[in-house]
């Protein structure tokens, strides 16, 4: 009955069942498989609304899905749930004068970036999954990435959006305004709600002038403090042109290169505080050649590094001499998630700290873990400029059970909390971390979240099991 109503509303090709659902059943790494009861593929907002109205009437749980590149299993259905794929909502329109894009939820990040680039503009959410991650998913997870330091995360780049609530009600907030204080900010509430409050169908996004010039280096800092001091100085000296400040320590580089041996080592001598730093500017004066014929921005970065070398804050630095060399450095950074996945099973943490606390946290967490489990393996890297670490722990497989995972989580996350940090920086909660949310979120905030969920999705059909558990 429900199936027939859905087919009538969405068309025969708008409802997939059986083996046709396979493509939607696996996450990006192929590690997790969750077969949906069916896949709904509406063509437009009206189709999303109809699908949700029918699903609500039938008590059918629905999991919104974009590119399925999320790393917290938020887009993978539980038993008996339908996947609502946004892949056919792929409309895209750039307004170069307004510097905005109107994008359907199913548009990939890369497609948006390429369309913006054709107008000399950029959408600066930079993540390794750009080829598959969709605008709907990027907003639903409030994705971060390499350029948060300068441009903020996805929320900061969204001016307006449209979404469909659990019963099929359309909420139209497709404004392109810089200011709009008209009551509760539903846009910002839905961004980051991971498909549990509404299905995002399209959005108005803020674009920025595309950089004309970039200056990139891989530097070996004496220690974490030296790296952070350099960052603060460079932020001031460049007037905020630092776009990325990515920690890639020797251990992480070795792990990546074990799985991607074709990627060159960034430095001759590995460094514990190796950082990939990138400046970017759209200003003509920064792109103009300096006395040595190279762009002024490159000269600025080199002078900052020369100063740091002279003071001993930096022991070595490599500057790519070509775009190919620059991209190779970025490939190394972007290969990290796939490399750690190939390496084996880890307990993965995506933590946020005040960035000044990162060096002390790392020292303390390594000591605390080794005190209890001397041979334990760890790996870390991340968006140092944002204080966002991707910290992974691999216990001895012998005797590794749920209780051990919980003990390790407690050691790491108690320290994160002691530094005023967060257990979920940019990847969200999904189905992987509701237990941490329940335990570690402020009880008042948690109660308010549950009240919002109950008000917007009283029957609990939108992505049940994700976020609030
Ligand atoms: C190699 C790699 C690198 C990555 N790097 C980063 C990084 O640097 N920073 C970062 O933040 N993330 C990163 N990610 C994680 C991931 O790419 C992002 O979370 C991305 O935003 C997910 O987009 P998606 O379309 O794949 O969403 P999905 O995985 O399909 O969905 C993610 C969540 O959003 C919900 N959702 C999806 N679409 C909608 C919609 N239209 N309406 C409502 N809810 C929806 C889903 O239900 C799910 O809960 C990386 C992932 C990979 C594989």
C-alpha cells in the first residue's frame, strides 16, 4: 500500500527496491553495509514533500542520504528504514553579481566549486570527499575541512535554505540576505541536524572571490608552541590570508606513505610538528611579481619562514616549486582518512580544543594512554589552526572489546573536556556517537534538543537512531 502510494507520487524510477538499493547501502569506505527497505529518489521539492507525507502516514522511517561520505554512519539506514536520496535534486545556478549559488541538495561540492570557478568565484568548503559529498550532506553535517580557519564551516557560508519537515511541510528560507532577524533562526538549526529534523532540498550559498595566488609550504616546527606562535604571527602579518594550517606529523606521514608510496615525502627529515601551511589571496597586489619575479604572496610566506628559521622555531621548510608539487602535498594530506582506514580498525576521535591547548593535550593524552596500555598505537593529524584533531587509537586486537573501547574513550575524552574541548568537532554524531552525546552534552542542552526533535518530528520518522540515539 505504502509502496504503491510512493510509486504513484515519485514515479516508478523514483522508488528502488531489492538489489537496486545496493549502491545506497554502503558508506564511502565500503566497510559498513546497511540495506534499506527501499530507496526514494524524488525529482523535486514537491516529491520530497510527498514522500515524507506518505512515509509519516505509514510510520516508515526515512534516512536522508547525500553522497554517503559521512564518517559517523548517519546516512546508513537501520533495519526496515527507507533511504531518501537527494541525488536527483541537482539544479545549480550561479549569480556572479550577487556572489551566490542556488544549489539543489544533490549537487556535489566539486560540481559547485567548478561552476563557481567558471565565474572567478569559489565555495571554500574544502574536504577530501568533494567529488561525492553533496551540498545537502555538507549542510546537514555542518562540514568543516581545510579552510575553516579563514572562511568558517558550512554554516558560515549558507545564506538560506529550503527544507521539508517530517510530515511533508515545506519550510522556505531561500533568502540571499546578509541580515534577516525574523524570529528563531531555523536555517542555523537545520544546518548540522544530520537529517534528524528535516530534509534539506536546496540552499543559497555565499561565494567568495577565487584566489588569484596561493603560497604553500610544509614546515617542520620545533614544537607545538612554535607552530602556534608562527600561526598567530602569520595571521597578523598577512591580514588573515592564512587559509590552511594542517598538522601532519611524521608518524601520520609514514602511515599515509605506507599505503600511498607514490606520494613524495614532504621533508627530507620527518618532523613531529610538520605543518602544511597555505596562504591565498584574490588581490592583484599579492599576485603581482616581486623583485625576484615570484608573486608577492610567496615572498611574504618565505620571509615569515626565514624569520622562523633564524629563531629556531622552524628547522626545515619545503616550498613547492610547481602547482604539481603543491597538489602532491595536498594529496598527501587528503589521503590520510583512506590510509588509516586501510591500515586497520581504530577508535577514532574527531575532537576540538582551544588551539592553544593542542600541544599540552597531545602530551597528556599520549602519556595517559601509555601509562595504562604501554604498547598502544596512536596516530594524529588535523586542522591545527582550528584546534581540530583527528586522533586515532589502535589497541592490541587481543582482548579488544567494547569495555576496552569505552575505557579508552573515557581517557581521551575526559582530557578533552578538561581542556574545554568537544568530542565531536566537524564530523557530527550520526549513529557512531549518540552514546557520547548522551553522556557528555550539557543536560539542559540535551533536554532542549529532545524537545525540538519531539516538536518537529513527533513520530520520530526522520533518521531515527542518529544524533539523539
Ligand atoms: C576522504 C574524506 C574526507 C573527509 N574530510 C572531511 C573534512 O575535512 N571535514 C568534514 O567536516 N568532513 C569530512 N568528511 C566527511 C564528509 O565528507 C562530510 O560529512 C560531508 O559533508 C558529507 O556529505 P554527504 O553528501 O556525503 O552526506 P551523507 O554522508 O550522505 O550524509 C551525512 C549526514 O547528513 C544527512 N543528510 C545528507 N543529506 C541530507 C539532506 N539533504 N537533508 C538532511 N540531511 C541530510 C544524512 O542523513 C547523514 O546524517 C570526509 C569524508 C571523506 C570520505
